[in-house]
C-alpha cells in the first residue's frame, strides 16, 4: 500500500484465455478454449467480488490494459510511467 508507484495490469478475458491456451498447447497439454475462457470469467468474478481483499486496482494505481499490446510494449509503457514520475 505504501509503494510510491503501483501498476495494475489487465487484459480481456478472451485475450487471457488465448494466451493461456497457447501456453498449455506449447506444453503439449490438451485444452478446450471455450472451457478455459469460462474458467477465467468465473475466476475473475470470484476474485473481484470476494469480501476480503478483492482483486481491484489500488486507487492510485496506473492501469495498463495489455489486451492488444505485445509484452515488450507493455514493459516500455510501464518504464515510461516510471520515468514520468521521476523514479529514474
């Protein structure tokens, strides 16, 4: 809570399902994409609505939506925010 700079990374459930699907397929696992998407949506609902410590961005967090953004660009965006805030 006392961190001077906070990031909250997010992406659509569909994008996260696609990413997880690719990871599991690369490991040689058998995966059902529609089921994986449903699992992610259910987990999101559970995590964001739980009474204790719900998964929500801090009030002062910088939210980065990585849905259509390559990981290298997400990193660059985060570093740009770090520089803008004067941390480096």
